C-alpha cells in the first residue's frame, strides 16, 4: 500500500509539472500583439484573442512570398543602423483582410538583439502597409484573424532578400 501511495503521489507530481509546462508553452507560444494606442489603428477590428499563425489558417498574400519580394526588394532604402542581420515584421491579418499592429524584431549576424532607428521602421512600414491583396485565413470554413510575418535579410546595409 505504501508503494502504491508513493507511485500515485509521484505520478500526480509529474502530471502537474507537465500540465504547468504545457500551459506556459501554449500561452507564450509566439507572443500576442497587444494594442498600442500610440502606433496602432484604433478602428482595427479583431474577433478577440488571436490564436492562429498564418500557416495554421492558410493566410496568404496573393502571389505569395514571391509577389511580396518583387513588390518590396528594390524599394527598401539603405539601412544605416543594420549593416547585417535580419529584420522581422510581425503583424495581424484580420478576418476582413486588413493589417495592423506591426511589430519589429531585429537580430544581427551573431543572432543578438538589435534595433532599427524609428525612421527606418517608418520607411519599412510605408512599404508594407499598402499591401492589400491578403487571402484571409480560414479555419473550418470560418474567416479568422491570424498573425503573419515578413523577414528582411540585410548585408552591407542593403536588403538582399525578403521571405
């Protein structure tokens, strides 16, 4: 009986630890984009908590990444603060095919956190905001809000690839 109680107790501890780890990983999977009243459109509508990434809901741009690359690659101005590295712009494509809540994440060639100047961020946003040919994500036939991201690769201050 003593052995059975110990086994049940340790099983309970292990299950509790697994549940806690799953909860933490699911609630912090990629990170929600909260509304920022200073930078975001207050009229941008979502259906509430956004749980889908673009690949889960099949959110796409008409012509996909190739069209985005062709539309942007030669228009990105030279970057003074990012000579080499990657710039990720993450945003929401809502259930109406509109975009907002743009957030920047940058890393250098050694995968360390990096920053762009506010002017460089604004220049990139001026290129991305006009992209309006979004195929709205759907799950079980219902239009959903989802996260999308565009990544820029820079070398010598010039964007050499977009994916």
